[in-house]
DNA sequence: ATTAATTTTTAGATTAGTCTAAAAATTTAA
DNA sequence: TTAAATTTTTAGACTAATCTAAAAATTAAT
C-alpha cells in the first residue's frame, strides 16, 4: 500500500498542474516558488523528493513536468476543490469570491467515498462556480461543446480537441506545424480580409493559419 | 492576532477534553499518550508547549487540566466534528459508524463562517448521529431534559445540573459532601428497601445518598 | 518505612519542511 | 563570444513533532 501524499506534496503537485499551460510544459523552480509563496531553495528540495516518488519528471535546471501518476493526483485534488466550491456556493450560500480559501483546505480531505457521495449530492455538476470544469471520478474532464477555430474572435482561447474532417493531408500538415490535440491555443489576431489568423500556441509561440485550416480545427474550453 | 492552533495541538486539546470526566479532572501523560497513539515522552514535550500557551494548567507529574481558553478551543473542535457528522449521515447517507474517521479530518477546517453556515444548513441540530450533544457557536451545550437522581436506576449516569428546591440547608450539605453542579455522576447501586443509593462521582469516589437527597438532585445527560 | 513497580520527565536523535547565503549552471546581451 | 544577469542548486542551519533510552519522581506493596 503506497501511502498518500502529504498536504505539502499535494500543494506542489497542484501548483505544477496549474502553472503548466499544457501537460508537457516544463514548470520552473522560480515560478513554483512564487506560486507557493516559498523560496526557490525549498522548491529545489521538494522537487527531488517528488521526482524520487515518480510523481514528476525532472532534469536539473530544466524545470518539471507531471508524470502520469502526478497528473492523476492533481486531477483528484482539483476535482475535490471544485466540488467543495459548488457545495459552498449552492448549499451554504457563500459568494463565489469567498470560497477559494476554504476549498483550499477542504481539497485535502482524504476519502474518495466522501467525494463521490458529495458529487452525487450536488447532482454531478460539470463546472464549478467560476465556470471551471470538474474532473469526474476517473479524472476525465468534461469539455464544453466544441466549435471551429474559424468561429473564434481575437483573444478567445481554448483547447484543440479535434478536426472536422479526418483528411490525412490536413493531419500531416498540422503535425508539421506542431499542432496537436490537447494543446492550448489563443487567437491573437483575425485578418478581416481573408479570415486568416494569428494564434498563440502554448510553449510553441505564434503561428499564422489560413482560413482553410482554421475552419477544420475544433476547439473547446477548459482542460 | 494570536495565530491558530496546529492540527497536532488541536488533537491534544480535544483528547484532554474527552479523557477528563469533568473539566477539573487531571489527565495523565500516559492516558494522553494512549489516546493519541504516541509516546509519553512526546506528550511531555507537547504539554510544556500547550502550558506555555496557557491552553492548559500543568504541574509536573500531576497531569493536566484545560484552561478556559483551552476548553473553548476543545468545544469548537467538538462542535465542528459533530456538525460534519450530521452532514455526512443526513445528507451523504453514510452509516453512523462510517463517519468518525472523516469527521476527524473535517473538524480541523478553519472557518467559523463555514461552520456557522453549515449549522444553519443542517437546521441547527443539537445532537449528532451518535446522540452526543453539539455545542452552539458560543460553546454552550444544550443539555437533555433533566430528571431527578432518585428516578435513575443502577448504572445510569449523567451530569448534575441543579437541585429541585433551593433549600440552603440542602445546598450546604451538598457542598460538605463535595457535590457540585457540573459533576459527572453514576448510580452504582439502589437499595430496594429505602431507595438510598450508592453513586460514583468523577474523581471523588463513592458516596451513599439517602432518598431525601436523591429526590432533590437534577441530572441531565451529556456535557 | 524502605523497597519495588510505575509513571513521568529529560537527554539526545531523527524526519519533514523550511530558511539564508553562497556556489554553479544557464540565459541574455553587449 | 565573452561578460553580465538571472536562475537554480547546494550547503548548512532551524523548528515542530516525533522517537528511544535512561534518569527522576511518584505510588504501591511488602
């Protein structure tokens, strides 16, 4: 029986999950120290520990990425956090801006039985009071309805969840320009004349896409 | 702003409250070690700390007693524990024997706003699923309906909450034999012939009481 | 009323999580 | 492309909570 994470470990895992824009992005020591209100030296130590426990991947000076088991843990914590927020707002009548601090504590309560019963009690909500999606018991996130990238306007963002037609040539092309499912994407500019777009891909910088391509890519909100 | 107790400190305070049969009774180092599944040496150290913080009274080798502020803390923790138990049983449909472990975690969540709203949500219950009373927001415990000591049978127990008639001679006599309000009392034997009783008073040993006296003393369940 | 048994405390270590200060590696910029 | 700035890691120390082993105080028993 592998023993459960400490409160501190859980907070590190959650922070890594939330700072990384994509599951693949490397989270820096400083960013983590900042987020957790602690010192880089402290983070360095903890990173070694989490790495030893195989919750994260870590190359010295290169930041960290969650492993599969690390992601699973992160999703469990986020699920708990968001379900408790629903409870606080819908049943105890807290305002949506008052619940974060309390949910930060409640998210560490250990009992999957409890959280699954709470889920049922709340009517299995898929989003929390802030509109963020709630992972299900298997860590799966229910994504919102998808729409075409071409239908989005400047500053809109979302996750690439699919393509309209599974055309091999299209897929090959997307591959070439590094567009993959699951990537976070943000529209930075739409050209009025030809509907071409400038988009920003997490960790992959800026890209220009023609309307021919944007009308093939499906986007959904929130991972 | 005096900072709040650590989880460990809260557990010590709660244990002292629960082991002591009366607020005055001295709780031994060993009893505490036993209850908290730790070692007497550890308890000795923690006792010094809690004593320094004036949460308990402590004389070396003589055990500890909660101070006023210590009792207040204990009651707050117990209130939270029992309210959460009501939630788990009444709204999440846990069985009464499944809730203790989870409530042990939930009782440490810090937010009086939360617990007071939970109290309202639950309909301000006065007893938990095990029949134990729930202290109100001021730490006051709603005692059950009182009855005369003379109406009790062997092995029944309760708390002395008053006398039937405020007769000075009676009160003086009770004082003399060390009977005071708030004391825990247990009937050990009832004499069929004259209704006299043998009772055990917490920390004060065994006492014989005539029917003239037992018919004047009011007892309620659960402090 | 001594001695024996028990309880409690002290002394010295250990672990998790944290810190500061300094060294090492990497990145940025002249 | 070398120097400067930044980031990250190491080294050493601290605190809270814990432990074991041994000493001291109290209580029980002969």
